[in-house]
């Protein structure tokens, strides 16, 4: 039986261990955060940004949602992005999807899942755009390919926000990375070189 009290006990143990190792750690972090990275990932519990990249508290600013979607109408995401770019001045924005993503799989299925289908409508559009390739693959391979296409599309969406375009225009250096994580071996692979400048308007 899962005990919620255990979380609080584990938290105390963790804080004590961190303090023992570096007595100034919490005071230093409490005074300011200056992460150089923004992580946009899936809410999936198996893909925690800090743990899988070996980063400590204070090193990565994080936004997660179902299927790591970057919707230009999502004020939550835009607020995170604007703060990360304009205030924290992050140098890297990482879009990290994962193979076997349930959100992406749902976008491939031809039945209703509820409200989430509205959230996934952009991924369903992507599916339609790549129907020929996806239909030629077995179901699991099609899901994984759409997971990759989704990461690439969401990275382009980040690059096309006014926030990132304006930052590049000002000469701010930002690299937008397209990464994908494999649940069954814990490995992240980049899908393409990062986007480091404004995209042409044609693709
Ligand atoms: Co997912």
C-alpha cells in the first residue's frame, strides 16, 4: 500500500542529505534561479526532466503537458516560454518527446477519448499530413514515427513563436532542440541538429 506520509519522510531525508553534502545549497538556490535550459516535455511520469538528464534543482526550467504540445494559443506554455527567454535568458530550449507516448497513440486511434481529443487535434492534423507513411507501418512503429514527427513539429512551433523570433532578432542566442526519449532503455536521442535561427516561412 502506497503511503503518502512516506513522501514527506523521503523529502526530509533528501533535504538532509543535500544539506550534508553542500551546506550552502538551499540558501544559494533560494536567493535566485538561473537555469540555462528550458525543457518542454510530456507529462508522462516516466520522463522526469531532471532525473533523466542528471540535473540538480535550479538547472532546468520545466513545462510539461500531455504529448509535449506547443500550441500558440496556450497561455500557460507561452508564459513559461516568455519568462524563460526574456527573463531567465535560457540558451537552450529542449522539446523532448518519448516513444510509446499515450497521447500520440490516442491521436492515431479512430475513437473518442474525451476532452483530450481536442488537446491532441494538432497531432491528428500531423497524422493526416503524413498518412501515407504512417499507414505503411505496423501500429507500434506508426506511433513511434508520429512521436518523432510530433517532436519535430513542436520544435518548429517554438521557433515560430514571436517570443523566440524576437529574441533571435535581438541577437539573443537560443538553440531549439528536438529530442526523443526511449522508455525501454532510458536513452535520449536528438532527431535533428538544433534550430538556431528564424525558419523560412515556406515549410
Ligand atoms: Co507521453
